[in-house]
């Protein structure tokens, strides 16, 4: 499920240091025997302005460890829209500007009854040689899946008692390269909405109406030379990873997930930037049907096109209209292969695209926020973006 958010005014602020006071000139000391008090701290709204251009900006709050409450407006048609709230904390290491520790807690509820809440943290240890990510969550997700024998879709609900995901990547001497272990543990109860379901094959129906424990350990290899981890303008973020769900790790079923993803950014002119996303995913073994990879493009309904193999690519072109504002256009294509289990049909080429705009909401962190308007096979949809649109996939 794709969730996009804009920023709201912060509820908590971090005080800015007072400006250094200058001594009064000698000829003024008798007329003003008492030195003036230190200037007061900036007012509420003054702290939301950038000292360089005077524009609305959250840099001073976020860079010093402040947080933002972020309303979450869910526009994904697959869950009938929804709303939520997140508190996001950012802290930049002054000696290593690219090392930004991010912490977030969030909760949401959607129009079809789905809900969830959880916490996430990404940071650095050992002087930046190790970067880690960990997230925990709980909730209920109702979606539709579209197997070959039910092209109109079958609705199902997964009740997650818990989900725990994490990674720890050690950086080599060339810090652009890193590698390390991955973990993914979940407990969920799945059920079918039999009210609109056709006669289902036993092998498919057997994935539902039961409690499932998944336990996966894996390994990832990463390359990252982006100029900014939140809203990149140059560089590449690429990784290969595999997660092995096995009984030895507490999983009820043995299956493996593979992923290769690449996100590249560059400037092609002073005001023009280009970005490209390449994504390939595969699943093998005794996997639950609803865990099969699906096409993830702006304008494509989440989970609409699934298969044992998935490949997609998206291209984005941005024009910097001013130091703060930019306009962009994007388009992508994806395809799934049903594989030898034949639960899903081959999707064929699926196209989607659209336009959007961004505002540089935190200049010192290089952070943008904005809106994308996309059109795909299911019609029109819009997304509220915080950071780059591909942030959820980039590692």
C-alpha cells in the first residue's frame, strides 16, 4: 500500500541559540551604563523562515533534532483512501551531513477498514561504518488479489499481530559499498471475503483462514553514492538482497524472496534533473499467494498485478523553476510473469505516468514535499509526497 504525506506545522520546537552580543562603543558607555540583555529567542513564526532567503522552511527545527507531526492522507484506491498521523524526527550529524538519523511513529485508518500503527528508526553506529534500520508494527490490511481464475478480484484481510523488519549494513573501506544481514518476522491471521469470491481452487484457498508465522533471515549488498538520502539530485542507490523464510527461523512455510533495485539521479542541464528506477523481484517456494510481488508504479493500484516474477521501470524528469519550486513529469512500465504455479496470469506491459510539483521544505537537509497526479489502467490518482516519491523503495 502506498502512503504519501505532506508536512504540517510542528507541535514541538527546538530553541535556536541566541545571537552573540557585541560590546557597546566606548562613547556610549556613560549614556548607557547598563549593557543590554541578550536578544530574545526568535518567535514561533520566525523559526519557520530560512535565514538565507526568508522562505518558509523547517531546516532549523529538523537539523537540531526537532520533529514534525505529519498528517497522512492516503489516496491509494486499493484501500478506499484514508487518513493517519505520524511524528517524524530528524537529526543530522554536523560532522557527517549525509548521516541523518530518522525516527517515526505513525498510525492510520482507511475507508475499507484497514488500520495500522508502528514505529521506525534508521541511524548510524561506529562513526558511520554501520547503518541500521528497524521497524515494528501491528494492524489489519484488507486488499484484493487478482488470480487468473478470478479476474474480477478476491478480497482478503490479513490481521497482523506483529511485524518486525530490520537490517544492519557494514560499510567497506570504500564507504559507497556495504553488506549485511536482514530480518523479517511476522505473525498474521488471514481470511477471505467469501461473499464475492468464486469457487476457489483448494491450493489457493489453503493460503487463507489460518494463522501464519513467517521468519526470514537474509543478506543484502548495497551501493550508495547519492548526494542526499532524502531528495537525491545526483548519484545511485542500488542493492541486491534475498530473504529466506525457513522453519529453522520460525517460519511455517519455506519460501524465498529476491530483489534487485536501482535508483539513479543526475543533472542534465543547470535547471533539469533526471531520475530512473529499475526494479526486479521474484518469489520461490511454498509462498502464500498474497506475498507474490506486484507492480509498484505511480498510477497503478497496489497489488493489482502480481506474479512470481516482476520487473518495472520508471523515468522522472524535473525542472527547477526556482530555488524552492520544481515541476516534474514521470512515466513507467511494468510487467509480471505468473510463473510455474500459475496462480496469476502474465500481466503484459502495464503503463502509467503523470506530473507533479515540489517545494523545498527544508533547504539545509535537501528535503522536498509536494503532490503527484498520476494516470494508469485504473484511472486517475494523486499522491502526497514527503521526500522523493521513491523513498519507500530506496535503502
